[in-house]
């Protein structure tokens, strides 16, 4: 292996694979669960709340280069992402993708 690639191999070995094992186990165990079961609804709600909390923290207390993007741009991207989430069948992926696009556009235009 090339000396330039060993950090990526290490990242894959200790960062990605241990987490991926738990994802696969979760998929196998959750295969027979009903989507409308109370525990599944609760888990989905908790996951969405955690994601929302992380997003708000990143917007209000931005790390790294995001701190150079003005607060109105970050808040605007958050609002646009929420609107996208609501418009695209309440899809967290769509909301995040739309907010990311709005943030990048705002950073280029106003940052």
C-alpha cells in the first residue's frame, strides 16, 4: 500500500467499519418490525429530534469555516431547509440537501 493511502485505510478500519456493523445488525433486527409500532415511531421521533438539535447547534455555534458565514445566511438556509423538508413529503434528506445548497449559495454570495 502506498504511503499516501494509509490514513484513509486507517479511517476506514477504525471509523467506518465499526459503525457499519451496528447499522447492519439494526437492519437485520428491524426487518420484521411494523412501521406504525409505538417503539418505531418513538425511535424515529428521537432520531429526528437529535438531528434537529445538532443542526441548531451548528447554526448558532458554528465550527471552523462556517463561523465566517454571516448569521442571517445560516438562519436563512435553516428556514429554506425546513420549507424543503415540509414540501418534499417531510423528508429529512431533502431538507438537509436543500439547506446545504442554500447555505453554500449564501456563503458564496454574502460570505
